[in-house]
C-alpha cells in the first residue's frame, strides 16, 4: 500500500494527461481520492458481490446541462485507492490503471454512457 499522497499524485498526473481542450471545458467538478467505495455505493452502482469499483462519476454530465443551471454543487469524480492497489501487480501497472480510470470517469463527465466509454477505450488502446 502506498501513502495516500503518493496515490493522489498519480491521480493528478493522470488528469494532466487529459488533452488540454477537454481540461479547459471541465468546470465545477472535484476530483477526489477515497480509500474504498462504501457498500451503498457498490450496490447503487450495480457492482455484484465480490466485484470492485475503481472510480465513479457523480453529477450531471456536460451534455445534459443548460444555461439555466446555476448555483449547483460541484460534480465529483472519485478515484478509489484500495481497489487499484489490490488489482495492480506493479507500480507501473498501478499508474496505467489510474490513468485509465481517470480517463473513463472524465468521459462520463462529458456525457458518454458506459457503452460509449468502453468503445472509446478500445479505440484508445488500439
């Protein structure tokens, strides 16, 4: 297990790998690190027993917002440290997994549903 600050640095570095044209459009969104998803989050996210959750986007996707939206709480992208560390076989793999998770959750912020995010991930890896 690495120190939380070291994991936060991995998340920050992953955010910096998002193309600038997208980062400039990200408004009112907090990216946070938590150790583990709660049982409630796992259940509400449809994660089956024994499954895991690496990250979660909570909010209203950019594609569903309007100019009349004002004074709303920030959206949140949560990256869970514990599941990443348990799944990664090395620090290099941990870094890559964090990058993939951050990219995945940012894609949800921009309005891609799970099917479209998975399709984009396959194209991104090819």
